[in-house]
């Protein structure tokens, strides 16, 4: 019997989905791809294959999970299997350079960004950027890890040449203009089956660690805002969100064969939107969802169930 195959490398991020699959009586199997053997002479099983591999896998000692998954996805696609968030989605997940180029091609504005390999080249890129305040981030990261805010080239030099420099896993550091928001928050738009589900406002007053999953907890966060923020929920789902950018996001997802995603943007002082991250392995915050009565993993499980039913119906007709 065909089933849903969940491809991942993080149990804490996946158990919320598998509970919903069980709740909806969806047959499933987990493929935990931190390591393994891929026999290219065999055919894959029938089913719906959903990839949840994250760009931050290396932070969990799963350094080569994305590379292994890329091979698995190529194998599945070669045999015509239904893959949710396949090779194209993984390519964008693993590279913000690729994300920005695809977003720009879709007419979506991103912050001015330079990419550099090498410590001296990072400094040269910041000088060329010419911004009074700028951010460094990893090209392949996830969860906002490695993001630093600078207000001077000297500050960047001290960081890059000092013992605390965080080397990106792919060697590529991005130097990006700092978009100062009128209020300390970013907005993350969630999509299931390529359609807008909801927008969540994320408080950034405590730093750039923005992973919505309940399991994501990082201490000693770098704080770009300074001062003490009033205690409030870090994640809040926005009522009646209707920015026109949603239509462009949906078109972008369709053009890049991404069915499930979270896309993050920030407003500048003039209310203009700058999109800076696409997460094809998206997570949800349970507290924010409970308050709003909206449940991303339930919607995701229902979508996968419908995909499986369609596959089973197709196979029945073909026989």
C-alpha cells in the first residue's frame, strides 16, 4: 500500500507533523537521512515523498544530510514519484544567493546583498556595500544563526579577524544592508499547497534567532535593538493580513515547485517590504497557533492526505 514518506533529519521538528498524520489516519514512514545507502539500481516505493531537510542540518551534526537528500530526490524524480518540495526547493533552501536570484526574477524585492569567500573579501564587500549599518549572515544557515549587525567597518574587522568569527559551512558569507524597521519585528508568511495560510509577526527585540519551532531555544542572543523589551509573545499570528506581496509569493512558489514554505520579510521606515528568507522546511509555533485557532501542521497533514488519495485513485484507474 502506498504511503506518505517524510524525509527529514530532525525528530523534534517532525513529530508535530507525524502526530497530525496519525490523527488523520494517514499511513506514513519516516526517512531519517543523516546518513545511509542509496541503491541507484532499485526503484523507489510508490507514495508521496515530502522533504523537510533543513539548511541548518549541520548544526545538529548532520553535515551531509542535504547532499544525501539531493541524491535521494534525484532518484525519486527520475522514477516519476510525487515529491513535495523536491530538488528545486532544496536548492533554494541551501543557498540564500539562489533564493535572492529567484525572488528577484519573480519581481520580489530583497535587501542589497554581496557575497564573499575569504576574510579580507568580506571586509572589501562591506566597503563596497557602503551602508552605515549592515548585517553579515551565512549563505547556508537556517534559523538566523550566524547573523551579526555592524555599524562600522572597524567593528566588522574586529569580528572577522577575531576568535569569534563564525565560518559558514559552505564558506560563503553574505554582507547585506540593514533594513531598520519602525518596530522591532519581522513578518513570516506561511504557505501550504502553495497557498497562503497565515502571517505571523515575530518579535526581534531579543535578537535574530527566529525559528518558530517550540524546540528552538538559543541562549545569549545577539540583540540588535538594545535595551529591555516589554514582555510579550514572541510569535503572534496577524489577523486579516492582506498585503499584496502574497500574490507574488504564491507565484514565486509555483514557479519554483515549492508547495510548503515560510517566507520572511521586513518593513523599512517607509513601509516598503524587503523579503530576505525562504524556508522550505517550515515550522510553526504552537502557542501562537492555539491563540489564533490556526494549525499549520494539521493543514499540512490534510494536504498530504489529499495528495496520497489522488495518487491511489490514479493507480487504481491505471490498473
